[in-house]
């Protein structure tokens, strides 16, 4: 079996978006004396497979809707390129979400029905992002759902299933990885906006234009640092966690690129770099929070 098309369809350069919030939620739980390794691992596995399932579903749905056409400037899409049949991609999507649900089952047993609701909504949003009669990504709601599910929901959910208590700290902290995940999506939508417009995919880049989403990208990066400040000033965050705000300085080359007017395939490297900014933020935050 040739695994390359499946790895390609999983979009490995962006998978840090599933690791980052789990790492942050685990760090907060650890400092509160609630570290629970089996729950942390299950949360990571569930988030990982939900993101892969979402990407597989996106690969198929964009092909079926004609969004991934010959004029596409982004990385090769497995279904559109004929590397994987549509039927095989559907099966892979189902398997990925099934594995996510299997990993989440332990979390539901430990944390109760709220975790089941979170899991169902997370998988549903992954499917409905590009599938269904009115996909979220096609009507401009992708940014909002990315912020919520890759941010506060993921961080607070990871914290809750370990500490078994509610806290606003992981909810607020979750805004940072949520914003940085949105910035990854922004680069993707800026790069693809011409093809998306042809296919009727009304992302914010299509609706409001390149300048709007360049500002969106900038504000998402800046917003992650603001979250760090809020945690330090109002929520008694450990001082070392403030090191995560240094990611703003590492983002300067990315900001220069996005404001240079770069278009098309040039933005592929920016997308990967932005994903690394998310990883760096999460690691600095997590280590700083625990130490």
C-alpha cells in the first residue's frame, strides 16, 4: 500500500493544531495537581484523528464540489489528483473519525456526558466544514469554528477530563491556539481565494478580499500575545508562561511575507511557518506554565 497519498491528504504540516491545545490543557492541569496521563493521551489521539478526518473529508468534498480544479495553487490534493479514489477517501474519513470516537470513549467514561457532547460536536463540525448542503467553510464560518474547536473547546476539554473540575483559565488560554489556528486557515484561504471564488466557496478571503484577511492574520498573531497578557495580569498565570508571547517576534518574517502582497504557491511556505509558530507558542506556554 502506498502511504504517500494518505500522508499528503492528512496535511501533516498543519497537524500541530491538534497537538498544541492538548499540550496547553495538560500543562494547566499539571500545575493544578490534576495530571492524568491516560486522559491526556486519549485527548491527543482523539484531537489528532478528528483533524485528519476533517482533512480527509475536505479532500473529498472539495473534489466533489469542483473546488480543487486545475487552477489550484496549493499543495496537491489526493482525490483531485487521482491518487485516491473518492470511495477510498470516504472510507478513510469514516475510519479516522471512528478512531477519534474510540479514543474519546475513555474520556466520556471518565468525564461524563459533556465530553460525549464535545466529541459529537467536534466530529460534526469537521464533517460539515466542507460537506453537506451548506458547508461551514463555504459560507464564511470556517474561521469561527476553527477558533472555537481548536481553541477553548480543545484546551478546556483536555483540562477538564484530567482535573475533573471547571476553570476559566483554560478557556481563556485556549483563545491563543484558536487564534493561531485561524491564522493558518487565513493563509490557506488567501492562497486559494481565486479558485474558491470560481467554485462558490465564500470564505472571508473571497467575501472581503486580500487586505481584510491580511489584517485578520495580523490580529490573530497579536491576539495570541494579548491572551498571554490577560492570563498574567488577571488570572495569576505563572510568569514563565509569558515566554509564549515571544512568538510575536518570531512572526515578524511571516507578517512581512503576508503584507508583501505574496500570492498563490508562495504562501505554501508561509502556511507551514505559521503552523510552527503555533507549535512554538504551545511549547513555550506549556513548559513555562509547569516550571
